[in-house]
C-alpha cells in the first residue's frame, strides 16, 4: 500500500501538469496501458490509419497476403485525414471496435455490405465509436449486419496486425533488443519500480492481443515487447500480470479493468490508472481511480480529450522528480 499526494507538487516541474488536485490517496494497485504509455515499439497509428482507409474505400480485401504486402509498402499514400484523426481519438478502444468502425464506414460508402445497410442506426454507431463508446445496446437491429461485423472484424484485425508487424513492429523490436532505451518512455522503469517498492502492485491492461503458452503464462506479441524493454511480467515481478484482447471477442478496457479490480477486491478509490488512451482514463475516472495521462507535448488533441474526461495529471514522460516525490510508502 502506498500513499500518493498532490500537495507536494508546486507546479514548477516542466513536462508535468496537475489538472485536478487529489489530496492524498491510498493506492494498492496500478493498471497501466503499455503501448504508447511505456513502450514505443509499435508506432501503430500510421499503420492502422492506412489499413482502415483502404477498407473504407474498397472493403475488406479478398487476398490478405497481397493486401499485406501492398499496404506495408505504401502506408503514407493510403492514409487520410479522417483515419489519422480517428486513430488519435480512438486510442485505448479495443482493436475490434476500431475495425468495426472502418467496416461500418465502408457500409456508408457503399463498397461493402448489402443494400440498406447504410441506415441511421449504422451512422449512429459510427458516431458513437468515434466518441469512445464500445457498447451500443439494441441500436444494431439487423442480424445480418451484426453477423457480418462479427465475421469480418476479426479478419481485419488479423490483417492489421500482419501489416503492423511487417511495416514497423518487427524491425523496431529488433532495434529495441540492441538499444531498449530508444523505445522505452523515459522514466518508465523508475516509475514502475518506485510504485512497486512503495507497495503498489502493477498490472498491464492492453488492447493488443495477449497470447499464452501451454502453462497459461503470457508469451509472444506485446509480452515479448515488454520483456525486451526490461518490463518484467509475472508474480512478484515489476508487473504482476498482463491482460489484453482476443482475436474474436471484443474486450473493452472498462470491463477488463472493472473485472480485475473486483478479482483483486480493490475499490476504485485505491487504484491508479496510467495510460495514453481515452478509454482507460475514462474508465479510471468512472471507477473513482487516480488517473495519470502520459502524453507528449505535441499530442494537443489527446491532451484536450484527457483534460475533458477528467484526468488528474498529465506527464510528458515519467522522468519527473515531482512525480516520484508524490509516491510514498505508507507508514505502518
């Protein structure tokens, strides 16, 4: 158990903005996003923008191998202002929801789906996804369209990951093995270590696919990236465990975070949520958690969104003495 206090912050630390003073909080666990928050290996936004824009214009490709090669080789030519903005503002949503948005936009453009699929319900779901929603209740009233999304969103998700690995992830991972600091947000190890030393249990919660080996331990993918950067994952480690998405089941972060908090028997007021996506920060605010947004200075739109959601603190990176001074071990 640790205590985090905003009273020690004088407002004079560059790269750090306290938006909502939180007094003193007892913190038992911290839920961290990985990609963009601690790791810079994936650089996913340009890749997703290219893949989604291609789908909006032409629908889901029939030949994924050929599409993978083509998209990985001409990402900048495929990207549009619309999909660039969507990727910025949808950070933190489950990847299946992001894929669903592109498929529904393709219905609107008339390049996919059946006659009549571009109706008001579809348009409203497109709008809600952009606004950060992932559950739409009974708004989707067409079973044929729902079945199409359930079939095509996982296929598009797999194609996107293949393009991502080919275009940048694999090359960046190889470079990170030689020089981890280049792909690690400054101060990440120090911050995670300080929390753990003060008695906080760290958990990674990601929208990326988390694979597991035969023993049930995380393996491959995002786990491989975390370990390469020195972010050890496992009971008693720097990070206790890793929770993420599946190929064919939408798992919005708010639900994952709520279930994990219940499993750990920790009330929201004793949680710290750290991320760069609107989804995890909005979920943290809803749970009553203390929220820290990790956003670079140039991320002006994201900073505006996070401020509006109600994050407590925005940091450029974690290499901030004032941030470290906020974390104190509870005296027994």
